[in-house]
């Protein structure tokens, strides 16, 4: 299993990402965390991912999982044409619900665990790979889920790692220190293992244990 979980994009580890996915890798950008945003803002978010990936030499295109609602087999076929998924940030609860209602959660977990697909994500895209979304409601609004996805929020993650991730720590320009402290307090009270990532750090899994670098 190969994972690249970041607080913000590549952090300081673009070279490590390149080693995981290989040169010229075909990358599916999943922007479901932005699905509650206005159309123009969502489109801009997608462009902001595709442009740097393509400039870095990757064959990147958006895979909108909304197109595969109730068609997990078709989604799996589509994902198998890629080497890696790049799951961008946004609202973690909207992302998780979209993965659930389309069946993408089960497809992704299977392909990633079998080694057929590299999972890369940052912020919400990293947080959703963990066992739980507990505490993330401090910064992400679960109430966006029902209107956007038509289902109630899902509080479990994909469980690809065995600890929660708190992104944008360590003095990030995106950090709300009070919110980070509240999330940490919730996770500590619930006795949930977690890692706080700065925007320079990433979690990497390359066939073995998770390393924070």
C-alpha cells in the first residue's frame, strides 16, 4: 500500500511523492471536498490542482465521482486507468459523504490496499484516509452534507492509517490555533491516536509503516 497524506499539497516533499508515483504518472484529481462550493469556485479549485500537477510532468485530469453515483463497477474501471488519486482539500464531511454515496470509499480502499492505486491527499483528502472524522467539525461544517449529498454525515474515515490527522498545524498560515487546540482536546478526551501536521510535513506509507516526514 502506498499513501502520501499531506497538510497542504506536497508539503516539502515533492521528490518523495514523485518516487511513490513514478515519472509521468496518470493522476485522477478528486475534488469532492469542494462539491458544496459555488460552481465557479469548485472549477477554480480543480484548475488549481491540475495546473501544478501537469507542470510537474504528470498526466492529470479530474475524476468527478458524482458521475458514478450508483455505478461502483464503472468507477472501479475508471480508477484502474490511473496510477494515483489526488484528493484535494475542502470540507472533509462533504468529501466523506460523496465517497460513501457513490461507493467510491469501498472501491478506493480495495484498490489502494491491493497496491493497484497510490492514494495521495491533502487536508480533507488526508483526513478522510484516517479511521475517524471526530473533532474535524471544529473547522469543517457537517451541516453542508445533507444539502450537497442527500445523506447524513459519515463520521468514520477510510481507515488506511490507524491514527487521525489534524492538518494545518505548526503555525500554518491556514491554521486557527484555537480550533487546532479544540480538535486536539477532543481527540485526547476520546483517546484517539492522532498526528498534527504542519504544512511542510507529510505522512508516507510505502509498503510498510506510516512515517511522518
